[in-house]
């Protein structure tokens, strides 16, 4: 195939065990020599086709090598025999590497980077490495960074947190009109953000994406006695907003960013100045009005486990008990909230994530389930149905993530979003309301009836019942392509799933990890594949018990695109530079 494509300039390829570049024909290698952009996913220690791509300007590497083979053998990061150890990087402008957990991936990426440390491409302007957990900086890596500081001027930067923490690296690297910075999970303090990143308030109008996810101290004054829940410094936020006035993608999730200053100093009020924002990720506790919180701690009330119906009113079975307009607290009170004002100021926002600062998904990456989430931040108890309803004013919203909102009582705000946000394509809901009951189920089903453009739906909720009523409502989402349900102690109705798949003809991915038995799961999975795969060749179905010891083995067979984009929960705002992939 490659031999017949002499004009190919962009290639995405998976490199699996058994791949041998020496078997490629001379015509194939000639095609590869003209490729300018390569996106390569490695499932085995290998250089893949990189040595053949002598004209590369953009190299995107995804390391998905497991530490053990299917036979239980421990794998080494040593490259396969016969592989060239001199990839051609002379014309490289963009180097991007994203690692799955595991030491083998780290060993192999070091071999790729060793070439860069020997001769750093002079045209390199974007250098990005995304690595979970600890990734020790070797001598070769230090030499590479020193070489970059001397020889290149960067526009985009992302490094493992262990390379950034406590180092003076940012003082030495040179930047020219940067468009993307990611300091995810780094221990970046407020003064470091201002002095080293913002350069004391330097004009950074060129910056398009900024990822400060998990930087728990980046908006706060420096203090050795400071707690993660202490209030932010509005002066730091003002410097950020004024310096990066054209930023389009901003991620402040996975941290406690609390505001207590006076008028005009709340985080929501300051972010409202960023008129070009297209995607925004915030911790749930960040949107709480300072007036709702006492000087020392939130005025938290116990969370009710049943919808509030007023004095003397009882819930009648079969009757909708949530307000149809989605507002539990009245229009005037809601529209005076700072969160409402923020969204009103960002009418073109397309992606919004509100994620509890302590949220941890029950879906594992390469480790056994289940990790228990920490308790929600106390301020999150002050965010409920009315705040969710405020999201409905975003007419151009395409992607919405809501995770760990304990004070969702009826889910009434979801109905408003379904009615008003007609461009919504991706919806991810996780751990809403009280954990023991899915009290927002009626509202969710009403919402789904309006989501005609919805393509991806991810639901993570303990005790979720994927019953006939749910799948009947979901059948209104005629554009749905991917469905993922994750529910500890959850149940499903096989007949309802089969009927849903018959109705929604566009579905090509169905992942369900619940509390059902292995027998029930396997039977349903086999029935779905047998009934629908002939007409849908790309169909991927996984039905498996969430707490089963073999779950990680099942996960490794999921196509990486599905696993990365929907099955695994993560914040996706400013995850990588915009327009990273041309093809």
C-alpha cells in the first residue's frame, strides 16, 4: 500500500510485536522518506518506521508497551535486533511523546531522546513529553535540555513534572511567541508562575493553550504553611489574564482554587475577561461565590438524599418532580451568581469541564480497580442543580464533563442543557449526587431525548441501572457512536441493550463495566458481536465486571483511540497543543 502512495505526506501507524522494518520494500522506503508528519503508536520496543522517514518535520510518539507479555514474560526496553539507532531528526520541528504507565515505556523513550541530545535539530520549536507519575531525569536528558537551552527557541513546551519541580529550567530555555505551555501536576508556585512563565507579566498574546491542571499552588501566594484549600491570590490571576489575553484553552482542574476577595476579584470574574476562550476546565469548588462561604470554611449543609419537594409534599411515583426550567433557586438568584456571569461572558465556549478536585475514576489505566476517591471538597457541596442549569446558556457547547458534584439532587439542570445546547456531541457524567442512589436518572432520561447530535456518552456512577427505560431514552440520540458505562454495583438489562443497538445504527463502540456476573457479561458481549458486527465492521464491544481481576487484560485489547478518548476518564482541555495532527 505504501509503495503505491508516492505523494503521501502524513502517516499514522501502529507498531506491533513482530514488526521488522528490514522487510519493507525499496518503493515503500522511498514513500516513507517523503513523509513529513508521523504519528506512531508503539506496542513493542521498536523505532518502527522512524529511521525510514528522513524528512520528518513532526514526530508524534505514543508509547503503549506493557511491562509483561501475554505469556507473563517481563519485557525489556531494549530495542529489537536490527533496528537502526540513528533516526533522522535534522528537519524536525515538533517532537511529541506520550507515555502510558510502566518502566519499559520510559526506557524506550530515552533511546529516542538520546539521538536528540547528541544533535538537537536547530528548527525544533515544540518539545512535548507527557509522562504519568515519576520519570527520572537521566544525564542524557539533562544534556538534551542544556543543548536545547543553547541551540533552539521554543514555541511549545511540556515536560514530566519531575523534570520541572525544583529546577531552574524555565529560566534558561528561550521562547519566541509561545503558543502552548503545559505544566500539569508540577509544583509550580504563584511566584514561579508569574516570574518564570509569565515573565513578570510579559505580553504573551501569542499563547493559545495553557494547562495548569494539578498545579495546586500556582494561583496562590508562596507560603511554607499553606494548605491546598487556602484562598488564591487574585493578583496572580489578574497577571495571568492580562498577560495571556488571547488564550483559547485553559485548564485549572485538579486543584482547590478558592476565592474570598472583594468585588471583581473572584476567579470567575477574572476569567470572564478571556473573551477568546473556547475550552475551559475548572474544579467544582472554584465556581462557588465567596458570599456563600464564611471567612473560615464553607457553610455546608448536609446533602439530602431525596429531591426537595417543599413542605408537606410527597414524591409521586411516575411524576416528574424537578422544575422544567432547570432552576431550583429562581432565575434572579441564579443569574446574579458569578458562575452564571462567567458563562454569559463566554458565549462561544465549546468545551467545559467541571471536575471535583478530589475526583478519581474507578476505571483503571494499567492498575487494578478500584481506587476510592477522596471526599469532595467542602465547597463543592454548594454547587448543585442551579449551577448546572447555568451551563445551558452556552449555545455552541459541544463537549461537557461533570464529575463529583455531590449536591446534585434532581439533575434538573441537565434537562435545560439538553434543550438549549443543541450542538452537544460529547457528554461525560461521573459521580453526581449522593453515591448510593442515582437520583438524577429521570432528568437524565429527559435530557437524552433532546440530544440529537450526541456522539459520545460516558457515564460513571455507582449503582447505575442501565435498564429498559434508560436505553429507550438513549435511543433518541440517533447520532450516538460511542457509549461507555462504568458502574460499581451497577446492573444492566441485556434485552434492552440489544434493542438499543438495533435502533441506534451508528453505534460502533459499546463498553459496559458493571457489577453483573462474568457469565452475564460474556453472553451479552457475544450476542452483540454476533448480531451487529457483520453490518458494522468497526464495532468494538466490551462487557465485563468492573471488579474482576482480569479487567486490565481486557482493557489492553481496547483500541487505543476509544480507550484514550472516552473509556478512561481524564481532563482533555489543553491536553496537547491545538492542531497537533495535520492528517
